[in-house]
C-alpha cells in the first residue's frame, strides 16, 4: 500500500483555531490569505477585530492588529531563504491594502511555526546580525536587521504539553501522553465548528502516528471510548447503515483471524472501495 502524503497544513490551521477558540469573537482567522490575483498565499492570517484584546498565551502574546502565520510541516525546509520569503509576504500584505497605509507597519507581526528546532536558520540570522532570544519554552523572538516586524519562531515540539497538545501531536513521533490528552479532552464537545477543527487535527495526527493510536486504543479503555465518540459522526454520515455495520463486523473477524491492523486497512480499502483514511477510522473505533 502506497503511503499517502499527509496534508499537514489544514490540520495546523485547525489547531491554531482551537488554541484561539476563546477569542473567536475578537479575531478573524483566514487560511491561505491571498496576497494577489496570482497563486501567492500566506498560510494563515489572524486579524484582531478589537484593538484592546490581549491573547493570553505564549503564542499570541506578541500579536498586534495583523498577524502573519507561516507553518512548516515536518517535511518542509526552513532556511534563511524561506524566512526571507515570509518577510516578503508581510511587506506585500502591507503594500496591497485598499488605501494608503491601511495596514501600518507597526501593526504587523510574523510567526513561523515548525516542529523541530531550526538550528541552521538561527545561525544564519545570527550571522546576519540578528539576535534570537528564548521567550518561553518553544517560543523564540527574532530581533535585528532581518526582523522588520515583531517576529517569533515557534518550535512546536517544545511547547508546554498541557496547553499546546493540539500542535505537538501533528508530527510523527508524538508523545503518547500528548495524544491521550488530546483524545480525552476533545471528545464530548458538541459545537460543530470546534468538532470540525478537532477532526482535522485528529486525522493528520492519526496518519502521522498510527501505531501510537493503535496501541492506546488497545491498552486504554478511556481512549478507546473517546475515539468512538470522536468518530461517531462519521458513522452517522454513512448513507448505508448496514454497510457500516458490515465493515465493523469484517474488522472483528479479521482480528480474530490474527490479521494486524495494517493488513485490515488494506483489505477494507480493496473490498469496500474505501480511502485509506476511511479504512483507518473503522479499524481504530472497532474493538
């Protein structure tokens, strides 16, 4: 079975929305904000609707009126050239306002997210006369000639786990305790917008950490029950309820025959014409 490319960026955007959920009345969050008529887009733009709103977390502490977010997935490079491109996006965003100086320079911030520590980037910045200061766990401020706006680089794996589980679990090698925390905290919510973001994060996290989810499902009944809750809407959306029950039954039979979960996924994809993602859902929630 070919390994499908994991679409990290939508899940990252959902993770940011979840972290800013308490401020949704005061923020406008745009994914892939278009900078021009040509396909030139920023990963995320967060605009404050109210100037006096302070974001009370380490990520949003530096936010001003217009906040440009760049996300680098585990497979993406983050060099001085990528860094410079983000700064160019910020200047272009400022320049493309509908009126002159509609977006003042002093109202722009730049945040660059990646999972691992960008050692080469930081060295390049320091060689260019910039300083890189650790503001808190996982948060580094960049100051100097190549940081014309308040700029921070976020190392997602180093963020405090209790507050930022939703970002820490997006890469391969996630801590099982982070995944357990996310699953247990996310189940039970009935608000559709919140659940939609949770599902986007969940799907990418499962694809990147499938074995961890499988082990937790088998070993932890609370996690197993929470996964069922997270996926119950997917089962309700299946047009043929009998088909859903038939697939669940087939999973149980294959398990009794000693097949591992990867083999079961492949069989479901072949027999029921499911995508890998759909097949994995059935395997994870069927005990």
